[in-house]
């Protein structure tokens, strides 16, 4: 299977199963329309006759020979070697957890999937006792895996910061006993940040996710306090101070774009102007009936904006300016392991979320959907049958994914979005799919442009770039 497309002045072909990317001239690009997984050694008479109206026969013969060499090397129309792994890791340990340390929030963001902070379950905070049980749970269910990930989430985690600190202290006090190493992340809206919290986060949190939607007028339209006022002026200086003290630890600015700011390239550039270089701005996923929702008919405008952003990033990189846009991150030399390619984030299998009441869900976006409740920390229940169901939710069990060119990069999409908007975790959310495919095309094009500029087009026979001209 291949996927070929034109973007940014490049003719690009992704060989899906090898991961190889080929930057082609016009004749090679056109010849591929006449080829498939059973590529013969010589071009067909039909190919020569039809393309002979546009190219010389010698050019056709020479270019076809070069493409056939790629085919023989297994980096063009390569066989699918991944399906054999689809049923592996169904007994994978739990390695990461989202602790909903607060089902309360000091913002009332209009698009919040968590019902503006309480997940529709009433405003409350997690007790230290429950948080300790969550740490005990991940240790007990992590098998021999040493590195464990815990994300403090909400609502707003800083509203329960004392319990955050005590939970970290508890995990650190027992991790060596069980041969574990915890990596902590905190996601915050920034309102309650002060010098003490900032210093603690920069010392103890391996990653900090900082919510900000972009320009002041964009952010303050939907990210408002209970009294209806925007939060931009409060949080931006606090984020700048926190990031300045991060050192080599990870962080990223996490924004959401809606129908109101389809010119989101300007928001990304605004992040950069504020001094941030680790950036994410993601499309709102919401009921299409809502005014701010991105609808399927909006996709052409969004696609053009992604192309604009991609070109902006290329121009910046060539000038020596670096900022990392999360959705354009792609590794064509190694990439994720086979299991990650097939199944994605591990929701409900390697990853779970815990509520203040101790309820266990496949991830934070499933919280409140009782049919997906997996158990409870207080009574020691855990539904391993549901865990197995999520373990088997991969690109080969999702009908719309198994023959999709993007399957090894989106890994079947978000199970929660699939459930909420399509009614089935194995039925891909159409709008999200189209957005993901466009981002991937832009990401690969960026790689092609930067590789060309540096005269570095490696080809190692596996995940690679090649140039066929």
C-alpha cells in the first residue's frame, strides 16, 4: 500500500508498511498510477503508451527501473508485516495512569469535555487515601515494568495541590522497594500558580502541560472564570516564569482551536512570540450543533491553515528559529514500536484513569460513562475482560482503519472520541480522521523540505527518505 500526494511543491509517496518516504519527480509520480503490489520487472504496454504522450520512452524505462529497485528492496509496495502482531500484548501491564486529583475547576471553559470540571459527577477533590490507593494499584498491576507514568489531571489539579505533593512523596517513598521509577506530569490552567507551586512543579514534575488557547481575544472568548472574565492576563506571566525555570524538563503549551479561530497559525506564532517553543493547538472535538464546533464542511479551511502553518515552520527552521508543533512531530527513521503503531495510547489496557471516588475508567475522557467503568480502588474490583477488549482494539479490528494509509501514525484514533461521536470505540470519528491525515501529510512534507535543504536524504531500507528523480 502506498499513499502519494502533492504538497508544498513536492511529489511525495509514503510506502505504508515499510514507512519509507519517497520524494519523486513528475514522471516517477505518474508512473506509480500504473503500479501495485505485484509490480512487474518491466513497464506495461499501457503505461508506455499512455505516459508516452507526455514523456520519452527512454525516460519512462529508466525511471521505471529505479522504482522497481525500490520495490525489490521492500520500500515500495512493501508487504504488511504488522498484522501478525495485532493480538500481541493483550496481557500488557498497566504502565500509566491519569489521577483526576480534582473534579473541580476555577474556569468554566465552554468546550470542556469534563462538563466544566466535575465530569458531571459533582464537584469534589480526591483524598490522600484514594490517591495512595491509586499509586498502589499501578504498582500492583505494572508487572515487571519499571518506569511508570502518572498524570495529575482535573478539573484543576492545583485546587488540590497539597494532595498532589503528598501523593508524589508517597510514590517516591515506596518506588525503590518495588523497583519502580515514577515520572509525573501535571496539567494546569495556571490560575493558581505561585512561586512555591512553580518551584515544586519544576523540581518534581517531569512534564508540565499548560493550557492556553492563543491570542488574548481567542483565549478569553471561551476560557473564562465563573464570573465570565478571561484568564489570559493572569496566566501568561505565570507560564513564562515556569517555563524559564524548567531547565531540560519537558513542558508544552496546550491549546484548543475552534470555529472561532480557524486562523490558528496566528495563535501558534503568538505562543512563539511569548517565548514558548513546545506547542500544541488541537481541534475542538464537540457536538457539531454547537456554534464553536468544527464541522466536516469546515475541513477545507482547516486543511489550508495546516498547510500555512507547515510552510511557516519550514521558513522558521531555515532561518534557524526552532519551535516544536506537537501535531507535526513525526519520526521517519525509527518511529514508534509495532505495538504502539497498532494500538496507540493504550487506553483501557496499559493506561487507566482514576476519579476522586476511586472509580477506574479506560481514560479521563471516559469518566462518567458508567458502561465503561472498569472497577473501583476501594472494593478492589477491576474488569480484566474490558481490559482485554481495549487491548484488542487495534487498527486491524477497526474496519475503517485496516486499509487506511495513515493507520500506523494515528493508530486507530482516539477510542473516547470514537465512542462519544460514533457510538463505538472501533468506529473511527470521521472528522478527526481527516484532520489527522492532513496533519501527517504536512508533517512528512516538512521533513522532505528540511531534508532537501540540508542535503540529507537518508535511506536505510526501513523507515527512510529516498529521492527518485
